[in-house]
């Protein structure tokens, strides 16, 4: 009986219902490297097996304070569905639209379950400029 209980707990942690979405949009704030601004993005699930998902994401960041300007980005992410948390990591590219050079970055972050179709997220992008983001995700 103890073994069955352990298997059920492990299945609940690894196979949560939070991974059922196929698409999501996110909005939040961004900061880092002397900038403070707004963030918007959209992601879609490309493939998945069990609790592991592969996602593609596009982002748009604008600096309200500092010299960041307007930047677009694209990421390939690998996420793992846990009961209350979905950590993710990936690589991507950032393209400044006003001036500057295109750069590669890595992303580390997590989504946290909220009531309904919402998640909170916090992440860091590490590359030529370190950018930190936090906000809300709406899952579809």
C-alpha cells in the first residue's frame, strides 16, 4: 500500500493538468541592464511527452526607462509540468529594432499556477544584456 501511495504522489507531481494548454499569451514588466519596461509574448506547445513539453515563443520588450528601446525575440523552450510549478529553460535570439546588434541568449524561468486559466511567470534572459521579467500568462 505504501508503494501505491508513493506512485500516486509521483504521478500527481509529474502529470498535472496544467500542461493541457496548447497556446498562451503573457504580459508583464521587464528590467535589467539599467532598463525598466514592458513585456508581451506568446508561446505555443510544439511537442510533448508526459510532463515534458517543447515550446516556441515570440516576445516583444520595450524600455520605458533606460536605453533598451524596442526589442523582439524568439525562444525555443523545454518545460516540465510539476504540480504547482513549471520550470523551463531554452535558447533564443534578441533583435533590437531601433539600433544595436542581434544577440543570442539563454532563458531560465518558471510558471506558477494561479486560479482559472492564469499563471504567473518569472524568468531571466542571459546574454549580451541580462533581462529579468515577471508577469501573468493566460493559457488556452
